């Protein structure tokens, strides 16, 4: 083939491609429900390459505030300089003291020497991710051992403890909609409960069948050292039609044998050890299982952060649970701070600003509901991370993510809470791509969830921002009022 013919063929192909670029629909041609055929337009073809985030520069600015001098030695100037390295907490307009009650509790550790934080979130915190890092930082600085609340029926593996149980445990989750057989909304603070015998109708009485079950908790090699030990075991339960025998042992040593009460209301069983425990086994026996709302592993004093992951939830489930039981359980736990980490699960469904505003309105109602139950508690909302959706041949930030972020922030401030912008902390628009491509990767290839390394980075960012506000509080308290 002559050179002239080759050149003519190439020009014809280029011309045909150019025509296709002009006439091909920009929205593509749908082949099936899940497949859309795209062809690049001239603007797509010649568009500048998406700028890449300098992840190494961002990581180089991270620091461990617990390794710095203690709060009493950090001057106001140092605090302001350090704040330039973090994504700060955002307070409601005219209310820069929204976290002062919590900071005051950290200084006094309450009358009983304890401070409690409840960290609710979606799958981003599942398995004690993010929470475990925060708990370790707080306990290393302010004291405390043990992981706090966990469930009786295991749903997924935990970072901080290894749990095994007999096969007859069933977990009922209030954040997945009303489940078959559940005739009330008494789910408790974990928004779930577990049983080892079948649910009974409210009017039914237990039969003569004797049910047995066991739970085994062992220390995890992956856990932080503070989490591995505990002295106090607390069981929150209720709604049992008969008493239940309980035996608690550690290794070959039986620590205690007792009975759990029958009755519909909230009951609390506590066992305190004179020495630290690392492994513990529970054995139960009775004609009707109580609803087990939670088991807590704690020390005599210190900071406790409960990890409560509600997979698939958008944070709008609290008011669907029985308010009386929630109020009673929160009162027993004596909550000082709620951390609510939500937003990611709504991103695929929010198509316009109106939908984003409506979701934020629902979220505000949940914060207002919790504030009515625990009026003295403080609130921090951690908004959604950057999340990517594939568009043609590249991943981009969900189009409505920033709108959802802005509406959640406004709702948080309206409810008197403090907002931390995880999206901004990551680097903003299209930053997830850099986190996925980092070495080692800081986020998974679903372009949504953090890897263990990324979890530590983002949790440290939040912790530094919070402790710097605590340092600012202490500086203010030094000044004449």
C-alpha cells in the first residue's frame, strides 16, 4: 500500500471518529439496566487531566498531639499555630462554647471518675474502626481500660476483641426496619438486641423448654493495650418472662454465679473484679431469654468510647426506637458526648438540592430527639468522607456530596452541635482517588471505605482537632472571667 493511500485511510478514520464524537449522545446509549455505552466528545477528549492531590504533603503535616507537651505547657500561640495544620471543628454561629461541658468533664472526670462518649456511625466505623484509635488516644491521655459497649450476638468481627458464641443467638436490628416477630421498638442504645431463645408474644408465657447459651470474649492481638484489660462487666437487659441463671468465668476460674431478673423494664447486672481480666466466658440457662441490649467492659475510671456501627443507616433511626428505654439506658450510661458519623449511605440516592435539604431536616430531627433524651450531652457530627462514583472512564466525587455536606452542617449547627468536615480533611473534591492510590493505600477500591492505615490517619486528624479545642478551652479557663 502506498504512503498516500495509508495517509488517506488514516484521515478517513479520523474524520469518522470526529463525526461520531459530534453525533453520539452525551448521556450515552443504555444497553441494559447496568450498562451504558459512552463515546468521548471533543470536550472530553481535549479536557485537561484531573489534578492529582499531593497526598505525601498532606501526610507530612500530621502530628501526634499526645506526644507534644501537656496542655498546661502549650501556649495560646502554639495552639493557634497547630490549628493551621488541622481541619478545625466548626461551631454554631455565636456559640463557640458548645463543647465546654464535655471539656469540663474531661478535667473533672465526673464524680465517679468516668467520661463516656458514644460513637454512632455507618459501616465506615464497623468493627471498631476509627473508634478504636480515638479510644486509645483518650485512654492514653486521660486514663481508662476496656472497650466499653459491645453486643451479645456477634454480627461482624471486632478490631478490639474476639467474640464467639453458641449458635442459638439471634440478633434483632432496629436500624434495618421492623424485623419479623419484634412487636415493640425496645432496642436500646445499640439499636439492636440479642436473644438465645425464640421471641414470645407479649401475652404468652414461657414453656418448660430449658435453653442454654454461651458467650466467649477473648483479647485480640490487634487491639490496643488499654482495650485488652477490664475490671467491670455490665450487662444491660430486659423483657424476660422468666429469670435466667448466669455464670461468669475466666479460664478455669468461676468468677460468679447469679440470676438475671425477669420483667419488661431495663435491668442492669454488674460484676466487678479486684484484678484485671482479659478473657471471660458467660453461660446462660433459662426458659426465656432476656433481650440483651449490650455488654460493657470497663475499668473503675477513665474515658469510654462505645463503637455503635449501624451498617446501611443514614443516622435517621433513633426516633424509631422506644424513647423510654433509650432514655433509661442513656441515663445509666451517663453520656457526656455523642459523636454521630453519617452521610455516606445517602449519597447514591440524593439527586438534587431539595433531596439533600430534606435529608438534613430528618437528621436534625434525630439530633433534637437525642438532645431531649440527654439534654446535658454535647454533640459532634462527622460528615461524609469523599466518595467516588465512576463516570465514563474515571472516578469522580458524587455530584451532590458537597451539597449534602453543607446541609448536614447547617442542620448540626441548628441543633446546637459541632461539625467536623471529614470531606475537607481528606482534601476535598476527588481526594478519594489519591487516598486509594497512596502507598500503602489509605482507602479501598470501592472508593468509599478507609483501609486500616487510612482509618488511623483520618481518626488522628479528628482527634488532633478535638484536643486542640480542648487546649483552647483550658487557655480560656485560665483567664479572669
